[in-house]
């Protein structure tokens, strides 16, 4: 054996002996210690595996999300750590530990109740747990930050809602007590007894004297019939006497139809002399608010001569805006305030609400009626009106500033425990004078709503919801790719076989 081979054999033998020694050591004495080390290290490794990797984002561009610190590729600002739970998704708890917050209608998120039941559509209410925010992304804010933001809250509670509507009113005539005076015969006005607009007129008072040839003829016919009846009254033929009586009665009726009073007819019977003129008298009490006749004027039959209006009772038209209309009802009491008489107050009642809107003022007229015995209220006068509306009992109310109006949606933020805030869609009702608004659906009695800084909460909620969707898309890239491929296939409307056929055709074309 050569020296070289002997050295190789000695080295191999030493290696074999060393391997046997190490095997004996680990198989005997070293095994318990190794198992102890592995068992003690296992929990920490499991915890490290469960903890998500830290990600970083830009404060100005939240769409930038990377796995390591650095600078924003858009604005160059330093990236900041992305807080855990930015998406607003709470950690799911076991079913036995979750607590039901309220019950909600599946088709209407604003319909919530404290106990299970049926929705207005007849569907079973579904539970909403405390770690869920169905109305949007639930957010969590540090109490110090919330205080710096000026977050204030108020409790939703049942209360009585009432409102006093203050508006302006216009005094007008009582329409059923407006009268028109005209002549039933043509003639000339010989004399005017009422010759001023605004003059008060009593029933039976003389208005004017009119000369009419037809009236003179009618009087002559009446006198002739009167003489004829006196002559034929003693006739032996009863039919002749009855005919004379009928003729006299027809002549008398003709004079009555021409507004000749009974006094004038009796005087005509007594004097047996016709009069040249006819006196027209007022048939109603009121004031002359329009005069269309002068002395010496020729008037035709049916021509309007005067307009009389009784203002012992007047109407007041109050302007009601569209948003105030739900508060106004027929029969409500109202106060009429006269600003020119030391703020004197009169009592009125709403008698009618007109069924149309004034195109220029965009208001609805509410009619009030009240007595005016001393004529303090003049037509076309402006007055102040206060309508006392009916009280709405047991309405769920919150401050009006707590409601965010965004298009067709109304949103409030519910303040929960541990600095959490939940956005919730609501349906609102009417608002009173004290700034309280009725909540028809969406908030339960006793819940605390945010009344200030909710615009920042709304922005944060929308931001976290958007980030959560981006994180979900990044966490499931295969799903997103498959969805895009499915969308592409559905957009093309081609099956796999048709696509392969097109591919083969293209290859043949290039060959």
C-alpha cells in the first residue's frame, strides 16, 4: 500500500468515527433539550405568522400602498405606517360571543328595531352585531383626536314637536259678501245719491234715479189695468172680472221685476199718476268699492253700475312655503298682528288651503277668516300672521345639524363605545323651531349621534372603505384576474371553441 492510499484510508476512518460519536450524542443526551427549545419557540413563531406584514401609505395619496418604508412616488413625501383595521372591518368573534346590536330590514337599511320581527315588506329582520357596520365603514378614533376635532354628541330621545309659523298676510274682501248693482232697464241717469267710492251704504238706501221711456209705459199700462179692473169688477160675467184682475196682477208683476219697490207701486195706485224716473235702492249693506256710473249717463239693461262689499267680516291670505305645508291644517288657530296699531292681536281660524302654488312667490295661500266690526282691517292691507301648529307626540328627535344631506341620502353617525363611530342612513320627518328634527327610521331611542365634525368622520369613513376595497383586491389578485377574464369573455360573447377557431385562422393567414 502506498503512502497516499494509506493517508486517504486514515482520514476516512477518522470521519466515520466522528460521525458515530455525533450520532450517539444527539440520539441520547441532546434530544430532550432540542425538543424543549422547539416547543418554546413554536408559540412565538405561530404569533409571528398570524401577524400581518406592516404596510406603508402616503398621507396625501392613500392609493399608494407598499410593503416597505420609503417616499411617495407622486409627491415625494415620506410614507407612514398603515394602521391596522384601516378598512374598518372588525375582527370576527365566535358566534356565541357576538352581541346583537339591533335588527334590520334586508331591503331597507333605515328600518331597524330592538327585537326581531317582520319588515314592512313582510321579510324577516336580520340581526346586526356590534362588530358590524352595515351602513358603511365603521371607524375608530382616539379620544384625544376626537376632542381636538371638536366632536360633540347628543342622545336620540322621544319628544313633542311643535312649530309656530310666522308669515305675512294680505287682507281681502269676503267674496260671498261682494255684490253687483245694475239696472234691468235702459235709460238715462237723472240723479246719483251715492256718488263716491268707499262710501258706506245701508240696505234700502237710495242709489240713483233713472229715466226710462219703457218704465213710463209700464206705469201707464198699470194705471190702465187698475181702472179697467175697477170698472169690470161689478160685471155679471165672472170671467170678465177675473180677466181684469189677471191683467192688473201682470202689470204689477212687471213693475216688480224692474225693481220698482212696493212703496212706489202703492203710491202709484194712490196718486194714479205715473212717475218719470225710477229709484234704484241698495239691496245689501257694504261699501262702494267700485263706481262705473255718472249723472246724465245713458245705461243699458244689465250694465254694472256699482260694486258693494260688506267688510264687517274679512279674509286674510297667508303665504305658506312648501316646506311648511305639513304643519298647516284646516281649523288651526292663528293670530293676526296689526303692526300699525301697537301690535294689536286678533284671533282667526284657517278655513281653507288653496290647492295650487303661486308661480311667482312659490307659496301656497292659506285663507283665514275673522270678524271686523270696527273696520280696523282694510282690504289690501298687510298684517303679520302666526300659525300655531298641532303638536306631534312621541317623535324620535335629534338635533338637525346631526344629519348629513348628500343627494337623496340622509346620514347620521352613531357614537359607539371605545371611540368607534358608525355611519347610518336615516329617513327624516319635519323640523321644529328649536332645531330638532324627527327621525322616522334609522335611529333608536337612547342612541348617541354626532352633532359636530361629522363631515370629517364622513370623509374618513369613505376613505377607509376605499382603502379596504383596494387591500382586498391586492390580497386576492387571482380572483380579480379571473373576474377580469370573465368580464372580458362575457364582453366578447365568444366561447373557447370559437376563440381557438379564430386563432387557427389567423395563423393560416400569416403562413
